[in-house]
């Protein structure tokens, strides 16, 4: 399954829940060619070719987020297309509403659609202030949390920062392994549908862990100021780190690699030190 479809899958599951249909009854068709002759509950068409054969009727609702959905028979419920391709041949029928949000449509002259609506998105004018507002707000929030944490639990940031500084290669390796493993688990749980809420919760925990690593990096930068006001130094350091990410990220490929390396190093240091609760001591082989 294309990873780009995961956000659409999350949106569809929220739409299914809001519509009163139990998520557990939904079926996600990931890949291959399939003929659906009998289906009760929501049907989600992913990277697959799904056909409703002539003289066959399925209940729906149907959500198309990728692949191709071919209707030769009839769909009793609503059809919502967010992406992919929707084809209705002669005699194909949608007995309820077809809601088109995105994707390619192709209807034969003999196709029957009871009701049709289209959601159009007007392109927004570029606004530099609006573009940077989320980054600015995030930076301010991280700076405040970093200042508070360095004042109340300074040892936590000091432990994580020391691991990132003194054991950079190990921290980077652990962070990279965690990122790859977590991504694979997230995709797997997204396929199961029922575990998708758990995977979303895990994604939030992962983002918070990365943010913790950014705080530790900001603490290290703030230590270079040699000031007794540790909380102010940490807040300043967090601002410098985030600004550095923005500047370096402009450089094609290399900039992204550097930013990813720093973030993964912070992530690995957080995990190695159990969020700063225990100093990391690498294993030494006997001489």
C-alpha cells in the first residue's frame, strides 16, 4: 500500500465512525484484482482494482482512496471518492449519493447515478505569515516547556543531552532503527483497521519523544551561553535549534539528511536514557 494513502485512510475511518457505521465491519482492499459480489458494511478501495460485476448488488457505503473501482452492477449505499479512479459502465448504478472529492471519473452513457455532489477546494493565496505561524507557535511552546523542564528537572535534560553529545553514533543508530521499526508497525496496524487508533496514539507518542530530543539539543546549545539562568539559556537554545532546522532544511537532500540525523540522534538519546531517568553507559568488551 502506498504510504501516501495512510492520511486518506485515517480520514475515511473518521468519516465511517461519524456516519454511525462500526469501523470493525469495514473492509480494506489493499492490492490485486477483486470481484465483490456480496458485502455488508463499509468497503474501502486502496491500491487495488475492485469490480462490482453486472447483475450484482452490494450495500456500501464505498470509499475510494486509490486504485480503481469499477461498477458494472449496482451499489445501494453512498460512494465517496477521495482519490483513485471511479468507472461506471453501461448498466452500472449508484442508488444513493456519489460524492466526488478527488480522483479520476469515467462514466458511460448508460450509467445511472441517483444523486451526485462535488466538493471543490479553491486554491489559497500564498501567505508567508500563515505558512510560518505553525512553526513559530511550535517553537514558542517547545521553548516554554524546555525552560520549565530545565528549571524543575534539569537532570533529565542533562542526562539526555550528555548521551546525544558523548555517544552520538550510538544515539543516531538507535534513533534510526526505532524510526524504521515504528513506521513498519504503524503501516501494519493501519492495515488491520481495528488497531489504527492504537497506531495513531503511538504516532503521537513518537512525535512527543522526538520533541523531547529537540529540548535536549536546545539544552546543549543553551549550555554554551555560560549563564546562571539555565531556563532562559535552554529556551534560547531551543529557538536556535528549530531555526537551524529551518535554515539547513532549505539545502536540497543534504539539508534534509542533516536535520533527520539530528532529530534521530535526539530520539535515540531519549530512548537510551529512558527519557533522562538513567545515564547511558555503553557496554565495554573485556580486554
